[in-house]
């Protein structure tokens, strides 16, 4: 029986993936203060046997946090946290893409810092 193409390397644009396995995004709610920490880095590093990892939904703005403790990518501390994650994943020979997730009108005000308001393309409330 021949080896499955799933485990063969693959060129995706400029990236050379070690196999064709892709880890799909999963919302985990494990980033205190919306900063990916060592637990997040360890989680993704443990899954770096995949050729490509797509992260959990990550908010690009403080006004678009749809769920508690999802990671963000809008502050220096968050960028540092993600740098640690990507370094660990790359160190294990895999690649990682971020899934940007701004929940807009579906955001919940309890997930925002005091003084911030939900940012969306429309002022029409859901529901």
C-alpha cells in the first residue's frame, strides 16, 4: 500500500508545509486579559505535527471581543504573546496562520474594557 498524499510535503505559496494536515481553528477562551500566554503557546506547539495550524478566532480590535478570554492582536503585549506562540510552532517545523475574528454587533459589552463601545458597520442591534 502506498503512503497517503496526506503525509507528503506541500508547497502553499511561498510556504513549504511538511505535510497536508491542517489544524482547523477552535475557539478556546484560554487567554486571560486577551493575551496568549505560555499555556496557549504550549497548546499550539503540541499540535505542530500538522503542516499548518490556523489559530482560534483572534480579535483585531478591543471593541470586537465576542467572547471572554479570546486572544487579541491589538496591543503590544498580545503581539509579544503571539510571537512566543509562533516561535514555538516554527521551532517544531510547522506554520501558523491567525484567524481574525471581529464579532462586530454580535460582541457582548461585558467582554469590553470599561468605556469601550461595540464597534460594528451598523448601529442596528441584533435580535
